[in-house]
C-alpha cells in the first residue's frame, strides 16, 4: 500500500491523518522551553562551580544543636465584661476632709486619755486593798484617798475623811488577825472600778457584837470605787454579812 506524505507519525507509533506540520511545531516549541536559555548558559560558564561552604566553629555547632526554647505560655484573653472593667479608669482618691482628720485625732487622744484614766484608777484600787487593808500601811491613806473620802461598809461602819477611815482599818484588823482581802476580778471604766473580793481572817477581837472565837472566817463581797483628781473619793462595799455572823456565832 502507498503511504500518504501528508500523514504524520504519533510518538506511540500510530499514524496521524492530515497535515503533520502543526504537530512538529509543537514538538519544537516544547524542546525550546525545556532547553536552558543562552544567557543562563553564559552565566554558568562564567560563574564556575559554587564555592564549598566551610563548617561552623564547634561553639556555633553546639549552639546550633540546642533545642529551641519553649514557647511562652499565652494568657487567654479576658471576657468582654472583665476587659471593660480592667480598662475602666481608676477614680482619683477623694481629698482629705480636715474635719474627719480632726475628729480622728481627737478620738485617738480620747482613747489615750481613757487608757491613762483606767490605769490610774486600777493602780489606786490595788494600793487601797493590798497596802492599806492587807498590810495596814496607814501612812499611804493621804496618797491614795481624797480628804473627803466616804466609806460605806456592810459591817455597819461608815467613815468619812482620812482619820475616820484610818480608825476603821485599825478596828477591823484588830478584830481579825491575819486579815486579808483578795481581789478575784476587777472591771475598770474611767474613774470607776468594780471588784469582786474574798475576805479572810482569824476572829481575835470583838466584831459585830461577837466576842473573839478564834475561828478562821471567810466571806465574799463586792465594792465600787469612785476616783476624782487621782484619789479615791467614794467606796461602796457590800459583803455577805449573814455568812460572817453564822461563822462568828458558831452555827
């Protein structure tokens, strides 16, 4: 059979009918695109082989081998409401009120004055009981008691002034040998003091109309003290006289 000159051959060996010129042009264009350009060939001829890279120094190699630092923890964004509160401006502090400062200073001074008055009252009561009554130190009466002292006692002995109070202390201590007054509790409020006390002694002299029995007696009592101008002005004492009389009578 005769071959038609207008038929072309496909790459897989099959014939392609019609004119083969378009196919040949496509083959040439593809080869031109794959082949390097002349400028690139001249650049490679002039540049020569690429220079060899030198190895980094040991310290740099060690640094290069270190693992990357861990990523910093990220703080989650606050909710919109919290973000608005955080971004809200902080109000400026209110100016100091001179009246408030003055009131606070006066209150502080008043507390100091009250503490000082309480300390004076407490110390006077302690001396009144421990030094004058328990030890019989009558010379301390002018230092502890006011000249206008009034003592109201439950044993029927009311005394006024330093001399009257001194005679009262002497009478009780003569009637009760080893007389002792013990403060069980004390509450102090300014110029006032309230005490709960226990009295003891041995009956060695006339007391409440009873002759000496030699018995050891004890009774409870309470007293209120009023202080004025750093001296005890009033004493109101209430004792369990019934219990004392029962012991003195032998019942």
